[in-house]
């Protein structure tokens, strides 16, 4: 599913993405599996629900306390990366909550920093949120994006949003 998100970043502007039926055909033609396409499109649809999130405080001294299930799903490094983004003023509390919600919606047991970076990119891509070039460079850093040898994500992330 992460590969599909990267493909969308590389090939579409958020406001020019085709309708789901057309996009499904294009993604199928690009070689993605039907189950992965369905999961990715459902995951992207969840981004539109972020307007219902209301962080309690947006003050500079506020601390986000993660629930036990959030701590299980988001690695310590991923949670630290969210703090870094917020302290660098790359994201606000509302975007942070949207990112956390979408990370929890990913299948699998844990979300690493590298997967979280793709989620952050998806959120800022979909919301057309302006971001500092240095933060964008950090998000595009090609550390160890995916340990799955079948994944084509590693190596392509560096081109996201630069087209």
C-alpha cells in the first residue's frame, strides 16, 4: 500500500487526482494488486475525516500523551519524529492528530519512522500543506524505508513531490 501512495505522489497533483474508478484502472494498469489498490484508496479516503479531530491544546508547552495502543503501533522513534516536526513548526496539532490517526489505520503491527514519513507526505500532499524545504528534505531522506525486498518504495521516495 505504501508503494501506491508513493506512486500517487510521483504522478498526480492532489487536486488533479482522477476519480476513484479511473484511478483504480490506472493503478491496475501500473501493476498494483486489486487488494492493495482498494486498501490505499480507503486509506486516502480517511484523510478527509481529519476535520473532526480537535486537539485539546495547541500551546507551545502542550505535551501529547499517547495511549497504550498508540504506543504499540507507533515506534518510539516515530513518536519522536512527530515531536521534531511539531517543534520545527512543520505541522500543527491538527495535522499531527491526522497523521497519528492515519498511521493507526495502516495494516500491520508497528509504524517505523520511514513509514511515518510517507504518511506525513501523504497528509501534506492531500491537504496541500506548505512545508519548509529542509523539512521536506528530511521527509524524503532515503534511510531504510522498507525492509521488504519486494518493495519498490526505497529509492523512489527521493523523487516524491519534486516532479
